């Protein structure tokens, strides 16, 4: 099979290509790319049968590349450093993927799996995964010390960060601690109507009972969250806009 490697980090590309040469004589790498734009041009010119595709590229995502090459017929093995993508892919039983750094045995297994599927089968699975990747903002998957925990964001009251760890407090009284700073979750939480009134806290706007002008948020369960002076104006704007809807 003629293969194209799309990965924005040169050392990972080279490592994967060397690994492919050592594990399979049937895979011929005909090109390597670091961006969506470059990959679309090369794929159209070379017509690969197999694409090794990084999820996050320098100018977009692997799904942007797939959207622009729908007319081509190739199979895909995703390569990703993101546990969240791997978990979502597993959750819906779709797509073949490799976690970075790529393991030789895992690579051989992925090659066998992808060769046994038809292109039609795989395209359907990729479309399912694409939907999950873009639309499933209602849950957050936490990598805990001994497990993966799915958090329903509609039930998350607030999260609190301390020394690089973040504790998630749920409306049922449960809490879970993850070994990542709050910043790692900020983008997805903001999409789900959370606000960051303080460096150490993110709060679900729907659980705010009142805001005391002295600088304190009161949640519906009685918990008090401080609002920092620096973030006060931004918090008030977000809080008032949310409650006008």
C-alpha cells in the first residue's frame, strides 16, 4: 500500500516512517506533510491508499484534511497524543488510531485491522467519530490516577485548581481530582457556559444563586467562590449576559 504520513512534528514523522520500514515491507511511504494545506495538495497528486493522520496539525485538524479530500479513496490510521480523542474513538467503537509515541506492536495491529476493512466501512466510522469530536461538548473525560472518569458538564458545579491539580465538584456531592491545571479544561468548559472568576476556579453559570458586589459568588448549594479584582469586569459581563437569556 502507498502511504502518506501527515504529522506536524518532523521527529515524529521520521520516527513513524522508520518504524513502518522495519515492521512492514508492504507499506511504501510516498509522501510526508506537516499541514492540512500541504497534505491536501500532496494527497490529490499522489492518491495514497493509506494515510497516517495526526489529529492536531499546524493549520487545522485531521478532520479538516478529510473534509477536503472526500473525493479520494484511502484508508486512515489516526495518530494522536490526546487521550480524550482515543477515549471518544473507543466509546463509539470506531476508527483505528495509534497513541504517540507509536509502539511497533500497536502499529502492526493497526495495519492488520485497517487492511481488513473496506473503504466504505471505514468512511462511515470516520464520519461517526467526526460527529463525536465536533459535537460532544456535554461531557468531559478525566484521566484520574486509576481510571478514566466521564463528567456530565450539566451536573458540574465548579472546579478548583491547586498546585497543578484540578478538583471537579458535582451537584450530587461527588468530587474527582485530575492531575492537570484548570487551564487544560478552560476552553471546553467555557463552551458549556462556565466562567473563570478567579485564577483557581471555574464556575457553572447555571448554578450561581447570586453575586455579592463585595466580590463573592454564592452557588445554589451555599458554596462561596471569590471573584478576583482583575477578573471582576469580565465575570460581570458574562454573568449578566447569561442571565438575560
